[in-house]
C-alpha cells in the first residue's frame, strides 16, 4: 500500500481514521488564533480636530507650518501631559504608538488615538488634544503662545470588541490547523502498509474472511475469567461467530438438536487453533470468545492455552486458565497444556486452542496443533507480508489455514472479505431460484 494513489473515498477513510490527529491540530490552530488576539487585542479608534491659528513668522497656507504643528502635537511634552488622563497602565512608548497626528488643512490637525476600549480611545484623543492646546499656550511653545481650539469632543470610538475579534482569529487559525492535520493524516495514511479492509486481508494470502466481530480487551487474569464466564456478544457478533463455527464444520447450525454426541455435524470431536500475531493484542481474544460462545450454545468446550512462541502476550490468559474451574454451567473447561497436541483433552466435544506467533519470524509449529486452524487478525494491525509469513509457516508445518477471523473491523469498511458460500459435506444444495422453463399445453 506504500505509494498507493489516493482517491476521494480512501482519503476520507484515512482522515476519519486519523481524526484525533486532525482534530488536535485544528484545535491547536484555533487556540493559536485566539491566543494571538489575547496577546495583541484589537483597539478602538477615536479622533479629535484642533484648529491652530497662524503664528507670527509663518505665511498663510504654508505647509511647513502645519508640519511643525504635527511634530509638536506628537512630541513627548504633549504626550507626557496627557498620560495622567489615559490610564495608569499606559506608558509613554505605548501612548506614542497609539497616537497619530495628521494635517487636514493648513491650520487644522487631526489627533487620532487608539485604546483597548471605546472609552479609553475617546479619553486618549481628548487628553492629547487638551495637552496640545495647553502646551501651545505655554511659554515653552516653540512657535510662541497660541490660542488654539478644539472642534468639539472626540468622535465616538469605532472598532471590534475583544470577543468578536477573538472568534474571528480563532476561526482563521482553525483553517490552517485543519489543513495541516489533513495533510499529515494523508501523508501517514499513504505510507501505512497495514491492512484494514476485509477484502485486503483476504486477498493478502488468498484465504476468505469467515467472520468479523468486536473483540474484548481483558487487561488481567480477572478480566479473562470474566470474559470466559459472562461473555455475551451482540446478536450480530453471535451470529457471525456461530456461522463461522458451522462453516468450519465444528458445530451444527443448531447444536442443541444435533444427532451426534458432540454437537458437530458428524458427531465427532473437533478441535480448532486460533493463531494471532504477538503484536495484535485485540485478536488474542477471538479464541476465548469462540470457546465461550460455543459453551453458551450447549457444546461441551475446552479452551486450551498451550506452548506459545511469545509467552508474555498470553501470560494473563494463561494465569486465568490455570486457576479457573469449569465455567458456563460446566460446559466450558479451561486449561493449560505443556504439549503441542490438543488430542489429549478428553470429555469435550470442541477444543479451542490459542496460538500466538511473531509477525516477523512466525513459527506456527510452536503452537498447539488441532484439526482446524484459523488466523485471527485485527483491522489495521498487520501487513500483507506478516500474514504471508504466517501462512507460509503454517504450510511448512503441514497446516491448512481454513479461514480468517477479523477483530474490530473498520466501521467504514463495506467489503466482505469474500465470504465463501460453503456447502456442507455430503449435502445436495437446493436451487435458490427457479429458472424459466418452456411448457406445452396438451389438448
């Protein structure tokens, strides 16, 4: 799957599969946008107009005169005089950045002020204009004492509130965060070689998927004991597991009414080994779930944990089976074995053995041998190469993998794994559809 082209459907599946990554980056972008607004909040703007009479020595309509007044209005003496009226938290450099002075005509200037609130912006414009007038009328005025006047109070402040601007910048930050998350998800998904769809799993080794069910995830021996005694799958999962047992020839469709002593179609004892990868923790529960279901159907069943290629993976299950008495009203026997053949288990109709192998170097011969072998795989837990290694190891040990059980299938997977229409041995299949036949009427 490495380097595989992405179509819309597959891209959507990858994004949904990595929704946590995409969502986390989208939220990070949202918080970054909101944090930027908090760090640099929006400012309200107000302005005040001041009419300045011409000073001696300056010609009427002289542009240099109004430029001089702009410099005076924005000078430190004027701004320092305005500081007490604009708030204690405003420093001189901050006030200098928030105030702008411009000439509108040859003797009219505009003092524009900004503030965190509308009131602060208006107060700043009024304070700077008043300080400017006071300075022009003082003995320190560089153009001589002038009687300037303000054309009314500062205009009502305009601007965007902090919360509105924060919502805007958060939305702006959300978009790049979401885009980055989607790009990363597609990049990761495009290089992901693990198999997720049932058809992909089946095609990898040419073996059909018999059933796909939700897998339990016990964490300790007590959890495994609870699963074996109280496992109650949903109606769909129960039917899939029951149908898989039937297709494998291990039990009849109605074990309770089976004519044989064992509940299998021909009355003989049957055994099943469920092999999973040591890196696939979810698939480990498939064997115990099958055994618990069979026992719930009234089939005397044994669950055996024998020699394993990786003992650490099955340690808690091994402990649960070593300590537990017969379960499910006596229909389920759990045990551990130090041999590789479940034929030594007696007094049961069906034996389910658990086998775990290493995905990179599988040795199926190290697991318990049974009359039937299936492979348990979780969606997105194994690559085609790993499954091929397991199938090859099974063939070397003269075992035929009869089918695949998929744990926790991808909700978006619409494939079936090419489930075969298996006919029962010795049965003649009835036609499922009447074909059109020509008829002739006789008179």
